């Protein structure tokens, strides 16, 4: 395997990791920002008020984005196995 191929695989790995983590991270960011705004306006500083909505929102997003995430991971794994077969034949 050439160094260029390893670089391309590494780049694809980072892109796949970004695609898989983006829904949960962006949801946590948005919900955390919204809850912090509500806490600042109401002056209600409760630790569980920040934690519970994030967990529920991330769970909902994972259910909705699960098929996309699975398809992305399966596609990447197939691509890696195809590359492995090409290395074995040369």
C-alpha cells in the first residue's frame, strides 16, 4: 500500500468520525445553549435541569439519525475491505 493511499484512508476516517459525531455534538451544543439561556433568564441554577434535557435530546437524535450513521459506517467498512482486497492481490 502506498503512502498516498494511507493518507486518503486517514482523511476518510476523520470525515466518517465527524459525520458520526456531529448529530450528537450539535444537539448537545444547541440544547445546552438553550437551557443556559433559560437558566440565566429565570435565575434558576439547577444541575439536573441542564443534564436531563441534553440526555433526552441526544437520545432522540440518535434514534432519528441511527440509520444514517449505520449506513455511513457500513459503507466505510466496505470501502476499507475493498481496499484490503486490492492490497492482497498486488
